[in-house]
């Protein structure tokens, strides 16, 4: 039996990830806030899983991009949250 490497991402998953990022880019700021609330709820219910980790990072990235266009201080705060999330994910995966 061949064991799949859990770090290998399927082509299907890459397409889903790209579609999610594109969806974030087309959302209004209010919709992004709603999406972040949904991700938080899922994290509380399910804990950190690969799909939620990806969605969290992608959402924070989109918020940072938009905030950076409006307010440098907000952009800096969001980037710090993204870095903190990534460090927690590294700790969990270690």
C-alpha cells in the first residue's frame, strides 16, 4: 500500500484554494468581515485544520492588502495577526 504524503496538495485542492482567494478578492469589506466571523466559528467548532488554516491566512492577507490602501496602522496590525497565526500553525504542525 502506498501512503500519501500529507504535505502534497492535490491539483483539485489547488484549484479550490485559488477559487477561494479569487472569491475573497471580489468580496466587499463587509463580506470579508462576515467571512472572518464564519472562520472564527469554524475554528471554535473544529479546531485548526489545513483548510481553515489556509482560509485564515488568505483572509488576513486580503484584509491587509485592503487596509494598507486605507490605513498604514491597520495594515501593520493585520500583518502582525497574520504572523502570529502562522507561528501558531508552525507550532501545531511541529
